[in-house]
């Protein structure tokens, strides 16, 4: 009557055999395919490296000027622009400029990838209830599975470096933009959609004229969350060799360098706030026509 | 008489996944209430037959849920019918290919919506050009055309405003201009003025009538408001539970309601304004004393106006003249007054009204 007192479980030998078989299978798979998959990611890696080098090689004051300029153009807010300039100067003064550039590069590329992949997936999901029912649980797994778990197979497959780091970050940060694109399109006013149909819109015309513009505020909220999620993964990615602000943090943890940890942590926070405030202000500006109440 | 612009034949609509399987039973006489026992299906329309004449305003009226929106959406096939056909200039809309249907919607039919359905992120001008842009008209052409329509609906100076900056009435003018800009012959209007304040609504009705005078579109106008129906409609069809219970010109509806449902609608109507003298006139007899009467009325005079002019002329009898000035009939003051006040028999209509109101709320 063992099973009354203890959960009847597979015995240790079977479980070990099972784990070993699966691991061996996967190792065989990664030996057979690892190179091919790595080659497939090559262009992405080159692009990322190029972008990183560009940010680092360009004189700091040019980068500073461009970032501050972009923030101004997007937000048209003095506070946000000034805050950005001050934050970047402090980052430079405290010797974190180069690491910050590396982090900016990987975040920018991750965001780009997330949008390029996430937007079409979100659009497809909004068109089919069945697809939505299939993809939603996958997104749940992507967002809640501890990232260390999928770190293992990715490292087994691709080794250590930028591309596996990029994958880890993208996996974690893509769900919000997919979810909110899907949600935004589903919430578009049915009567406006009907009007688009009534005037003879094709599917593309409806998507570009009505569905995307009307769901833009929601999609922007998703983009914002995606960027925040990507930044949250910077330290984890540094575990597998992604350089940037995450590495000094990791080092600080290992050696109990309190100040170094705090400084680099604050730099990550500063970047997060810059991205967040700028993208939100940009989103608001796109929606100006909504607040204009008639008088 | 000219061919109808829109001819609807034996149109049925059942909402639900197995509509085609249920259609035979509905055709055999199953009612909306009986179908209600099947929660997945709703009877939208039952055996609609109607001819809408070119260049006139056809009003479709009924209580909420009677199928008005469903009916009008079949004309441009925003809703697929379960059975039946819709012929426009002889072509069956229900048989159009997707390409043909898009072309049809771009050029031959346009629509105005109850809640305006404007693009909130586009300016007034860009909203008005919307249909033309969809149809592939070049920028300068469509902006010229749209500019004219903006002016005709009285929105000059607001070209660069966003919809949210305009009042409801002005937004619906944008909706109207957008619909007119494509030059389609058929204009579908689904309760276009129902969301507006009464005074604005009356303004909008006037604008529509004014435009219609020289545009002569075939307008299908949906409303639940009888006053609006009587003011705008050349012909009125009344829907109940997805079926047409009566169709005719406004006076037919007011003078001889087909059942309690219609009687309830017309019970509160000021007949003196709606009913014309020719509707109640007696045939001309050669020895009629009215021929020498002191009062003459032209066809199209309302009972109210007739009573006023007969009173002024102190006449108890009047002769009715056609537009050429030829006598066509006679009316007495007694007829006129009698027709303005519903008879005791029709008082039934009031009880009907109460019952229907209860039904609508319940
Ligand atoms: N898409 C739909 N699915 C199921 N039932 C519908 C749908 N659209 C309308 N109906 C039903 O059809 C009937 C007529 O609706 P509708 O045409 O909107 O009425 P009206 O415009 O006269 O208020 C109602 O009973 C409504 O519930
Ligand atoms: Mg309706």
C-alpha cells in the first residue's frame, strides 16, 4: 500500500534512462544540425556585430547627439530629452559607455526582430480563433518558463555567444507585442470595419487603412512592454556570453562588488526609462486626434 | 413604370451555422419565436419581396431587432443571404464573385452608418476621399471631388479637422459626403440620424431632401422613427420579426394600417400633415355642387392646409384640381375633419401600441 502514503512515481532507473535517451537524441540532433543552424543565423550575427561596432566606433558625442535627437523627434518633450542627455553623460562619466552601446545594440536588434516576427503573427492570430487558441499557450510558456531552462538547449545547439543570447532575449520579449497586436486588431470598431467593406476595400486595404492604424495605441503598448522585457533579460543573456551592461552585473554578483553592481544596474534602468518614456510619448503624439474634443 | 433599381425576391436570412438546413422549415412557416428554441439560430429575415424605385427614397421602418439593419446589409452583401436574390439593374448581387462584388461596392452602392464609422485618424477631407482612394482614383482628382462634397454638406473650413473635433451632426455630414463622393447611384442609410439630437436630426433630414432634389439617388433609408419615415419616404416598408407587414406610400400606411403593429406606429401621427386631399376625395359627378364651390384645392394639399383654406373661404365643400387645373374630385369639410381624427374603430391601435411597447421592452 505504498501508493497511499507516497505518490506512485516512475522508479529512478527508468527516469534516468528516459532523461539520458532524450539528451542523447538532442545531442545527436545538435551535432548533425548545429552548424547548419548556426550558418542560418550568420547574417543576423553579422548585422548585430556591425551595428554594435558602429555604435562603439562612432565618436561618443555623435551617438549622444543622434540619440538625443531621436528622443526629441519622437517625444517632443523637453523633460524626456534633457533627462536622456543627462543620463547618457553620467553613463559615460562613470565608464559604462561601451557596455551601454553593446546593450543598446542588442536591445535594438531584438526589438526589431520581435516586431518583424511578432506583428505578422499577431495579425494572423487576430484573424483566426483557432490560431489564437493554439498560439496563446505557447506564449504563456515563453513568458513563464524560467529562461535558464531554454538556455540549456539553445547553448547545446549554438554554443555561447551573441546569437544564442539574442534568441533567449527574443523568446522572452516577443509575447507582449504578439498578444497586444492580436488584441488591438480584435478590438477595432466593427462599424468602421463594415464601412471599409462597404466601400469595397480589399483585405490589404482594410488592414493598412483601418485595422493597423486603429489598433496602433494597443500595438505601441505591446512594443513598449517588449522593450522592457528585452532589457530585463540583459543580465541573463550575459550568462551565455553576451557582452554589455549585464556582464559587469554578473561579475559584481560573483565577487560582491556592490558599487559596480549598482552603477551598471542603474544604467540599465536609465535605458529602460528612456525607451519607455520616449515610446509612450511617441504613441500619445500619434493619437493626438483622439483627444481633440469639439468645443 | 421604369424598372426598379433594387429588386429583392424571396429573401430569407437565418443567422447561425446550419442556416441552409433550417431554411426549408422556415419556408414552410416556422416563425421567429419557434426558431428561438434553437439557441444557435436566429431568424433575421423571412420572405422579403420588395421593389425599390430608381431615384426615390425607400424607407424601411420597424422596432429594434425587427431586421432593418440585416435587410439593408443584404443589398451590398455585407451579410450573405440564406436564400433569395437581390437584383440591381438586373444583376444578382448574391451571385457576384468577390472581385465583382468589390467593384460593385466601389462604384454602384455606398453607405452611411448610424455611428458614423469615420476613420478617427484621418482628417475630414481624407475621410471624404476614402471611397475614391479605395477605388484607386488619383490624389488630385479625389481631393477635388471631395472638396466639392465637403462644401455641399456645409463643412467648408473643416477640411483639416479630425472627426473627434466635430459634433455628431457634423460627423454625420462627413459620413454623408463620404458616401456621396463615390457617385454611386444607390445610397444605403442605416439609421443615419438616430444618434443625433432632435433639432440636428431635423436639419440633417432637410439636407438630405435638398440634396436628393437634384441628385435623384436611389436611397434606402432605415429608421425606427415614423415622423422621419413620413418626412423622407416616397415609399415605406414596415418590418416586424424579419417580415414585411406592410408597404406603400406614407398615406397608405397612415390611412390603412395593415395590422395592430402598424396601427401602433401610426397612432400618434398628425394625419392632418401627412394625408393629402386626393386620398379622401369623392369621385366627381357632373351635377356636383362642388364644381361651383367657392374653394378649390390642388392635389398634394395636406388635410390641415385644406381645412385652413376652406375655413377661410367659408366653404363646406371644395373641388380638387390636378396640377393642370382640371377638377378631379371633391371633398367636404366633414370628410377632411373626419380623416384627420382616427375613428373609434381605429382606437384599437392604441391598445395595440401599449401591447407592442410591452413586447419591445420585454
Ligand atoms: N450576426 C448576427 N448573428 C446572430 N443574430 C443576429 C446577427 N445580426 C442580427 N441578428 C439578429 O437578427 C435580428 C435583427 O437584427 P437587426 O437587423 O440588427 O435589427 P434592427 O436593425 O431592426 O434593430 C435580431 O433578432 C438580432 O438579434
Ligand atoms: Mg439596426
